[in-house]
């Protein structure tokens, strides 16, 4: 089962759920209007011994104005120089889950690609992944809210560092009776474990919106870096943060754990952080940071309003004020999906045509840079009614046939009256 298929299920199940619905912690600095999936603690491991256990919480900060009833989270953890440092043991969502007390359906509970408790794991997952997905049945969770989605228990099996990254999807089920399910904007951030040496770590944080964009301030937060030198020197601390942003800019060094940088173009950049503590020891971490184009996209689903099946074949065209003669065109796939990418923010005219329907036109507003605008269209497919004319012809033919039979009976009756009656099998002779 591919994760793509699971995401499709997450879009479909909320619609069904909406049908059923009808009959002390750290402060999370989320951007305005953007939800967050984050780890608690961000960093840990100082003095942790092999064979001990540790717990990582995966938490949700749902922003005001958003509602969800499905989550899909993949927690990736790395090894240290090819050697295992952490071994995931279990996923706990029974008592600490933000949905506790609600009716839920767990779709995926997977450790290193192995399904737990009869759930499903997308193909391709293996060692280094913890996957959890669930759907609320008959209700939604509305922001603002902050709480734990699930927590993972790890066993420490080695010495070194393990970096956590998070991939997350939050689904808004839409509103009955024609729900438009969508993935809500979010920022997902990771964490780190390190039980030896100096461990460098940072999180890139966009200044606004859910995406890292060119020309905008991006804050690189390295407060999660740690040093195990404190085991021998309680006063040890990190004194220097040196940054290489991989875009040709000069190396920058500061005593502050936060650094702001602006990328001039979209692309993937290897951002390297070197941290040095007060004892002279240092640690390095490099990670690829992707800067997206400052454009939007539109993802469509077109379905039959009566039976909910995708409408195909069909073609979607997207017009704007300057491209009325040359629209963007996309053919809907077998599941009724079409995607338009590389769109400047603004208002567009969408036209959907198919031999199965009358041409449909509506206005679409692409309003979030680096995040898809999603829409589900419920269109009417004309269907032939009962063949009334054929039924009347059939009835008429029955009546006509009955009439012919009746006429035949009458004619035979009259002819029978004209014939003399024979007695004893012969006609009477005249004398």
C-alpha cells in the first residue's frame, strides 16, 4: 500500500465521517494561520546510557479557524555513521492522544515498516521510519488546540546522534452535504538525540506561511544543539554557531543560537552548522534545505454528484485575465484528479468539460504561496429517464393485438350463425 494511496484514503474517509457527523508545555511559535507538528523535547540525550529508554512526543498545534478529522505523520530517525543508536519499541496513542475520548479509526501504526495491531503500512517504508495515521469518526477537532498526537518509545542501543525529521498531513473534512476535503497548511519540525560529544542541530522556520520562499527572511533556530561536555564540566555551554548556507554567501559566525538568512532564488541548498562549546569541542550537521518558487498550485477532484464516482474522461482548463486565449489545460486521470502548478496568486476561471456532462465553469482563488489550493467539484451527470414512449407503444400493441383477436372471434361467431345445423351428421334433403 503506497503512501499516495493512504493520502487518498485520508481525503475520502473524512467525507464519509462528515456524513456520519451530520445524521505545562513550551510555547509553540507558529506563524499566523499556520498549524505545526513538532517534537517534544526538541533535543535530549546528554548522559543517556545504552539500554536505557527514551520517549519522543509528536505534538500538534492546530491554529485558530482550522478543523481536522484525520492525521498522517511519519517520524524518520537516522543512524550515526551507519551504526544504530536508537531502536523504536512502541507507539502510544491510547492515553495521551489529543483525540482521546473520540471515536477513531487507526489506519497505520508502523515501526520500521512493520504493521502493528493489524493496520496497514505503505510500501517502501523500512528501518528508520515510524508511521501513524488515524481518522476521527463522526466529529472534528477545531483550533486553536495543542496536544500530543502520539509518542514513541525508543531503546538506546548505541552511542552517537540520531536526527528526527517529520512529515505530516492534516485533513480538513469539509462541510456536508458536498464536503471539499483539503490538506491544511502546516509547518513540521524535527529534533535530535545525542549522547556523546557536541551535537549540532537547527530548524528552518519560515517568516510567514507554510513554506520556505526566496526573498523572505528564514530563521534558522539552533537552540536544540547540545553538548555532552556538561557531564565533566557543569559550566560547559555552546559559545559559537558558524553557518554555511550553500548559496554562495559568505560563512557567518555568531554567539546567538538563531540566525536569519534570505535566499535569492528557489532550489535545494546544503546548509551546514558547526557549533563549538566552551571547552573547545565542536560538532557539525549538514542538511538540505529546499526553497520553493513563490508560486501556488491548484489540485482538483471532479466527481459524479449522485454516486460519488470520478468523472472521466474529462478536461479542465484554467484561464486568467491575461491568458484568455491560451489557457492551461489538464486531463483528469482515472481517479478524477487534475493538477495545475506554477500559478501566480490570484483569481482564475476554471472550465470542466466532458462528453458525460454539460460544460461547468467556476471561479478559483489561488491564495497560498508554496501550498496547493484544493477543490472537489460535485457535478451532475445526466441520466436517461424511463422510456415512456416505448411503454405506450408496447401497451398499444397489446391493445391492438387484443382487438384483432376480438374481431376474429366475432367474425367466426357470425359465420357460425349462417351455417345450417346438421342432424345425425348430415344435411336435411328437400322433397
